[in-house]
């Protein structure tokens, strides 16, 4: 039985690419939820903490370390 390798590649590459994308998304989600739970453990209201971070991130001279939950005072 002969396979058309270009047809097989056309079918298999999107699946392997989507697996990598899903793994990347899962990793980013885990980091995001970990930071949120750390903010909650530090006594922050999650909405206020996220809004504070978003307002600071749009500033050109934003220091990422200053946005960690244990450095923020709301």
C-alpha cells in the first residue's frame, strides 16, 4: 500500500501544531491562575489586583517584579 506523503503531512501537521499550541495555553493558564491564587493568599481582591496590574502594564516603564502579589499594596 502506497501513501501520498504530502497528503499525510497536510493532515498530521495541523494536529501536531495544535497540540503544541494547547500545551502552551495550558502552561500560560497555570501561571495565570497560580499568580491569582497567590494574590488571594496575600489578601487581595482578585478583580482589584488584575485591574491594578493591567493599568500598570500599559505604562512604558513598568517593572514586572513590582506587580507580584507580595509587592502590591492596594
